[in-house]
């Protein structure tokens, strides 16, 4: 069993101003999509998931900072400023990327001056390679803590225009699309012994991570049902389950309403039946609170950790999957620390 655990989470989403609110309201099935003060090219109001507590006049890098800063502070508050690495994911092709990178790095440094900060624009799949690096660095004792996160916002006329131009903006007449959204989520990984010295405990275990690449891209003719990249990523992540003869009953995805990605996930789901089991709960939060972008994997990890912390999770083992427009795919195997340990002892 891994000695590295998720010990803290923080979130700022359309459905909650912290991780606990977000987790509880997602579990209760609440939606968080409403009419935003943005308009389409035809002057029609946009339905999206957004945070009304943020000044509606603020867009771009400044809005990303207002999303990310409280989520980071929630996750990092009890972490002593030591050998800590912070890795933050942005969306692919994020507007004003240099300014966003500079402002976000400065915001992290204000909270944690000695941290090493890295920011990558890899979208939903960025956390796959970053998680592998984090687990390796922690296991090798090169660092004491790794804080991983992602921030995304479609609350920008430029983002809405891009979605509309590509035919991916949700409307009652266009269901094969994304509901725009925004979110920032972080989680902290530490070795058990180091966490205990800081009065923390593992909320979730990261038991496996997988990465892959799809041929299919938005707008091309490659078959989505091929799903070789997502299948490979999920099988890599789930290898500890297959080895132990165990199953995951909770599937967490970044799926929106786009049929291409739904078909891909369906194909991978069928191929993964040997490591999936009851109660077969499938959670796709983006369908209720808006597109998550680079915040997708961090939110899925935070959902699982919060569910196990408060005892409402449907299964002690979960598989989270996500993918970006560039074809990169990531999968993470997560487990409740107590329940996984119990079953390991029984086995």
C-alpha cells in the first residue's frame, strides 16, 4: 500500500466556495448552471456555471487568480513552508498565458514564499504526468509535499466566442456541446510520516496513474470508439486492482455533453469491466456545473477525498479519467485509506 496520501483539498467552484460545499452539493445532485452576464454573437444570454461572488467585470488572468488563490489557500493553509513543490495546470491555449502564469505564480508565492512553482498549459490531462512526477519525488524523499491543482474559466467573451465559432457552445438547439464553466481546485500529497508530524492524515490514496493518447481530435474523422488512449491510461492506473482481484465501484469523469468523448468513454468502460464493480456509480460533475478544463482531475480527486472523509462515498475505490483536445488522456486510481487497508488485511 502506498505511503503517500492526499491530505488536504481546496476548491472554488460554481456550486461551492470550498471543497466541502462542493463535494456535498455535488453528491446531493445540485446543478449550478444559470444565465450569465455574457451574450452570444446573436445577443442571446449564455447558460454557464460561474461564481457570482467574483466581480462580473473581471475576466482573463485576473479572474483566474481570484479563482485559484482561495482554493490554494484552503488546501495549503496547514502545510509548513518547507520543501514544497506546487504544480498548477492551465488550459491548452489559454488566452494571455504569460500574464496568467506570472500572476498565478505570484499568488502562490504570497501564500508560500519558499515553494517551487511550476505552471503548465496541458488542460484536463496535465495532471497525469504531474502526478507521476509527484509520486516519484515524494517516494524518493526529494520533497516533503507536492501541491497539485488546476484552474479554468470560460467567463470571458473570447472563450465564449471561441466555443461558438467551433460549434461547441451549449444551447437548447446544440446539445452536443460544452456548458461553459469555471473552477479552481488543489490537493496536497504527502508521505504518511510527514503528514502525521503536521497533524494531518491521508484522506485518499493514489494507488495508480496512467497516461495515453487518442488519435481522435475535435472535428476530425478518427473514430472516437477506438479509445485506445483512454483504455491504456485506465488499464495502467487500475493495474493494482487487477493484481489484487479487487474492483472500483465509483467512476469519476470529466465528460460534458460532447458525443465524441461520450463514445470514447463508453468503449473504454466496456473494456474495463474486469476491474469495475458494484455499485457502478458514475459521476460527471461538468454536466451539472459546467466545463472544468484544467481543474477536472483536481476536482475529481477532491470529490473522492471529501466523500471518504465525510463517509458518503458510494465505494471505497474510484477511478477518475480525463482528456484534453490534444488527445492526451489521464486516469487515476484512488482509494479510501481505511477501507483499502481493511480489505488488504482481510486478503
